[in-house]
């Protein structure tokens, strides 16, 4: 019916995915409260802006570096996939003159925090929804310590 379609579209457009445990998670599809190109680009822009602010406040001159990995998830009907989201995140980093280390293939999540810590990187991104439903995807963020982001980093990334 028209009213249920209108209600569904309003839900998709009037709310945003919120940073939860370690990042964003939700169904793939169109709208601000779905995982799609726009939400991944905006989340990456927020992460990059926040990292630049942290570096500036700490008077660090070292360039920012981020590890980026992805899993096998895909939504063919929406032409969306973890690989596509990871590539978009890497493009955002490149545009912002941030060093992005994009893994070449499907990568298990623990390799990213290991690489972040081992290579003294500033952050890591894993595009995965882990154990969540197959239509979902996620944008997990790891801090320079190799741990998942926690407050206040999550809120600061969202607000950047």
C-alpha cells in the first residue's frame, strides 16, 4: 500500500545509522539509516576529520594511516558489497591525503587491529557485519591501540 511505502521511505530518510559497538551496522540499501555508498563515505570522512583533529591537538606531524579490510558480504539487488564500501573508504582517504592500506582480498577481522597496532597506524576499518543477518553490513572502526572504538571516539567521529 502507498502509506506503508511512504512510512518505509520516511524511516529510511528521517533517521541515520548511529555509531554503536565499534561502528555502524544495518541493512544494505537506500536511505540514511542503511549501509550504502553515502553512509560509508560520510563515516570515513568523519573518521578522517576526527583523526586530523586529534593529530593537530597533539601537535603530531606524522601522516595519518588507516588499514581497511572487507569480508564477502554483498547485496546484488542493491549493487552493494563490502568490497565496494572498502574501496570507497580508501578513495575518501586518498582524497583527504590519508595513507590507506587496503587489503587485497577478503580478510578476517582480527588482522586489521593486529596491523594497526603492529604498524603503529592511526586507525583501522573493517567492512563486515560479522554474525548479523546476511542483508546487513557494517563499518567497524579500530583505534591506534588496536581496540574497537569506544566513547568518546564514536561520538567525536559522528560529529566530525
